[in-house]
């Protein structure tokens, strides 16, 4: 088919101006660094083998870590570099981590999330939704089949928890009363819109998103996705909705228009993304596909500005409530990396899976004040 | 005109090293197919321009990480077509959204008629037809690009062509 679309030439010239400006403002990776990546990846394999075989090998590991930028990682989580409490889940259960590094195992829970002011925690067992305090005292329980992904929102006097159970999204008040099914839902964590009104984003199917007012039952928005949705998240001001998928992440405005999007190349995939608190900026974690050596990047979506990168695969990105520090989990090196944005500072914490009885996942980070 | 595979790999390599002229060669070679593909799926010139432009911006962001052993065109077209499908689906969910901005000619020629009929197909069917007959991808390549089973691509092509035939009869 030979075909010319309308305004092809003019559209091309206009777009070239925009694309050229983006190209010129990017920070190209210098030749030696780009070509050094396969060498560094090879060095990692050699270092791991050497470390396993002989004590001198450990110095190779140290020099490798130095090479990728996380020098002198702390051997344990002595402290968290910014205010707030972390909620972490691992094979051994849910843990609360205080700023001074002290940890408390709450019990064998699968998911966990703080209440809006960090006074309570909603967690899930195999067939139970549980509300407890950060010391682990259970306040109420609700028996439901396979509850997953609690999301807790509201004011000091009126809170509610949304969660997914047996193919439905359900909502229960913060005191455990009035549990009800809202709609059929896929196994994707729902997200409450910050601000006034009880507005919830959830996934009716793995590739669709609905934004509904829970009180009136009104559907405010319906969105489609070209691949299965992994995560929904609102910006702090409740204006933008992040719909995260590994190859087609989208950020929508209140009218359902795409304001930012990301489609990594075939050779890479996105593993996580999150709004920087207090902003409308989204940071993305991009990794090489499983089994392929390469580097992982954390970068801001619109500008492409890189926050941090290493060799190996990152897993997760979590922002501190004040938006100044990000925590990146780095399973390849069994480390957590705290990265301060702006005046960049990096703090690594090694042997992280040993400290939490399995590789930990950051479930929530709450309440700087 | 899209360059040879060797040209393209050289453009990508030099663009990664900072050569604006090579990046421009890459843009010029791929703009028209990308814009046409987007336009034929969304049938809205402004949206097609945004979609193709965003795909190139994604290319800029991914340039340093781009695997030069892979061809650039299919990667770009995958982004373009997936975004165009998203846009067309979103428009279908917003009936108040703007109408197609290209008025039909008073005496449409066969091609124009065909394109207007194409507009009546679902975005998913339009996308495979555009990839197959405008961009000359094989069904296997389309399947890989859109992450669909090969049989689904073939059936969409078949059903799309059958619908076009019926509509034009």
C-alpha cells in the first residue's frame, strides 16, 4: 500500500524540533563506560565464584562493589537515613523498621500497609484481613478468602480499607465494620485517590482500570492497557494516576488523557515505578531481561534524568514520605541502596536477606511527621 | 526511505556516541512509516503526530540502552502501534472526544474509500492490517511485536480483510 498521511511533512518537521531538542539535552553515556558494562558483568560472575571458593575472593567482590559505586556498604541496617517507619514483608512475615534501625517482626503476614497516620497496620493472612498496631497487637480480624493488597486511606475520624478477595474488590471501614464487595476485580493492588471523597482506582480485569466513587457507585474513568497491569498509584495531589506495566507504563490526567508514558526497548523492561512524593514526577526502575547481564537504571520518566544505576537487576523502588530519599532493592548484590535525590548521596546496606529472613519487599513507608 | 540494516546499525551506533546528524538520519528514515502507521490506526492527524513523536522521544530516552543487534524499526513501530491502539481504545470510551479530523473527499477514490472503511474496524484489527500491508511485516513479526499468538494475528488479518471486503461490496 503506498499512502501518505495528511500533513506528513509538516508534522515531521515539528516533531523533529522536539525530538532533536530531547536528543541534544540528553546525557550520553561515554564510550568506555558503555563498553565496560559487559566487562563489569563478567567481573561480577568471576567475583561471585571467587568469593565462594576462597577468602581472597571476597576482596574481588569488594573491589567490584567499589567499581559500581556502592562503596563501603553497611554490613547491617544500622539506621534509616530519613524520618519515617518502613513496613517490610519477606518470607518470614511482616516487619516494622524504625528510623534507628530497630526491627519488629509482626507475624506471618503476606501483605501489609500502614493506616493513613501510621498508627495501625492492615495485614493479610491466608484467609484473614487483620488490623494491628506497630507493636503487633491485633485489634480486629475479618475472615475472607485469600485477601490481598490492602490499601488504607482516609482522615483521623473516617478511614477505610480496600482489598481484593476471591475476584472482587471489597471495602471495609477502619474499625472492621461494614465490609462489602464493590465490583469484580483482577489481582492488582487497588489505590485510593488522595484528598476528599472516597475514590478508588482498581483493575476490573488484568488490562483495564476503573476509577470509581465508592459512595455513589459512579465510574469516573475507565482505561485500557496493552498488557497486564502490575501497579496503580496516585500522585500526592490526587491529580495523576500511574498505571504501571513492564513495557507500557502510562500516567493519566483526571480526564483520562495520557500525560506521560514509557515503552522500554525490546532489550529492557521496567520492573517498578513510583511518584516522587510531593511532585508529579515518576521515577522508573529499568532492568535487563531475566538471564541477560546488563545494567539497571532508576530515572525520571519525563526528562530521562538518571537517579542511579548499577550492574545487575534492581527489584523495587520506594520513596521516603518526604520525597528526598529513595530506597532501591538490589537482589543481585543482596543489598538495599538508599539514594538521596538532589545533592546525591548513596548508602548501601548489605546482607539484607539475612536480616529479614528472606529477600524483603518494601510494603510501605510512612509518616515523616 | 528506511535505510539498510547496516546503515541503520551505523546510525544507531553513532547516534549513541552523540552524532546529531546520524540521529537525524534515523529520524528521517523512520518518521513517515511511524506517522502513517499511527494515523491509519487512530485516523486523527494531531494524535498521530503526538504518538509518533512520543515514540521517538522514547527512543531518545532508551538510546544508550538500545541493543544494536536488534533492528530499530520494529521496536519503534511496536511502540507506535501499541500507543495508537491505546489511544483509539481510550477514544472509544470517551464518545465526546474529538471526531476524525480529515474530511472525506466529495468523490472518494478507491484508496480513500478503503481507508474510511478501515476506520470502522476495531483498533486491534486496524493495527495488524497496517503492520502487514503498510509496513510489510510478516505475521510472525507482527505476532512478536504485539506479543500475540501467531494464530491470533492470522485470524485478525483474515477477519479484518473479510470485513473490509464486505464493507466495500
